[in-house]
């Protein structure tokens, strides 16, 4: 019987952990057909108003965004996205979410928890976000088909694609404040993996954690809020 060498075990560990880490979807929220994202399903959707109507906003990462599986973590320290609250009356929905298209969330300064492995993230397409008033206020961040791609290099050279077969929505929580925040906690995202030795092509999902501060770019003195 042939036993794996320490290097072989290291490659397998890197591949298995890192490739399963990717999600988002960062999402911070569009769809494959460039439509706004759906909000998380609720039994009886409440009335939703996003204010101020027509104002632009920017979502900026607070702290770190992590993509994790098992003991391996990919961490990015920069991430941004921007969009615009729908003009009235589109910023109100009497029985459901308010949706808008946003720019693809960018991710930079990404590292991995394994030595000898680096990571880069590329995002494309029309993303979207949908806000649903409630307790708590929820948010659906949708990634268009193949709109998020993470590549690793070094001991394991793999390509991880989020939302590989269709738009995928990442569920988060919104909190009104100064500024308001959008948080994703252990959010699940579907992925596929391709690559050579050490890349586990059976990985089908990953978890995403991040908190974004959302600032009003039309009026710095205003805050983007979600109410009933």
C-alpha cells in the first residue's frame, strides 16, 4: 500500500478547503437577465419603503469579507458596490420588497489561511439588491450567472465559480443607522470547481460573511433607510 507524502497531503488539504470557500456574492444583490434581485421569501410580505427616493448609494466593506469552508478561509479586506434607490413611486411596495440594480461588488486584497496559496476575485454582470421590511429587515443580494469567480494559485490552482448555472441570491440582514448596514452571516452560495490536482470538483457550496456600510452619495447628510 502506498501512503501519500506530506506534500500530497498538503495539496489535497489546500484544494479541499479553499475551493469550497467561495460564495457571494458579497453580494453584497440582479439576475442573469439583468433583473433586480428577489427578496427572501416570507409568509406574508410587509409593506416596504426605501428612502430617500432616487438617491444614489455606495456599499463599502466594514472589516473583512470571508469565504470559508472547514479550517480554510479566504479573506478580502476591500469590497465596494454602488447603486440607486428607485425614484418614487418605485421606492415603495405595499406588499413586498423594493428592488434595484447595483454594480458588481468588487473584492480586493484577498489572502488565504494556507501558506503558498494566493487568491483573486473577478466579478461581472448586472447585480441587484432587494430590500424587505420586517423584523428584522432582510436583503436579497443576487449574483448573475457566473458573476463571481475566485481563482487560487500556488500549491492549488483552482477556479471557483459562484452561481454557475443561474442567478443565485445571498440572504442578509439590513439595519437602519448612520450609516445603515447590510450584513451577511454564514450565507450559503452555490459554486462549481474546476482545476488540476488538489482541486475538489465535488464542492457545490460555500459560506460568506461580510458587513457593508451603506452611504447616501446624493446627500451626505441623509441615510439610506428601509421602513414600512
